[in-house]
C-alpha cells in the first residue's frame, strides 16, 4: 500500500445493509489521502487501493455490462 498510515489509524466504513448474522459479508471502504481503500470484511488483511477516478471508471464499466 502506498500510504504510510498505520492500519490502526484507518477508519473503515461498512454499509448498514451488510448481510449475515455477524455482518461479515460486505465490502468496507476508507478514504486515505488521494486514495480509496477497499476490503472485504471477512478478509481484512487484503486491501485494494484505488484512485477515485479509477474506481469511478471501473463502476462505469460494470454498469455497462
């Protein structure tokens, strides 16, 4: 990950619509500097770092399918 922030400092947000009894069936999102961080709540050590523009382009392409 390009950012030097400690994982303890990152404030993850989870949807209130998360499924499952323990709420571990969702994607969590955090904003750090110029990037967005994404992870699955059931695999918190695997983090995807993207730019806002990169994520917007990905979502646009997925909507077209």
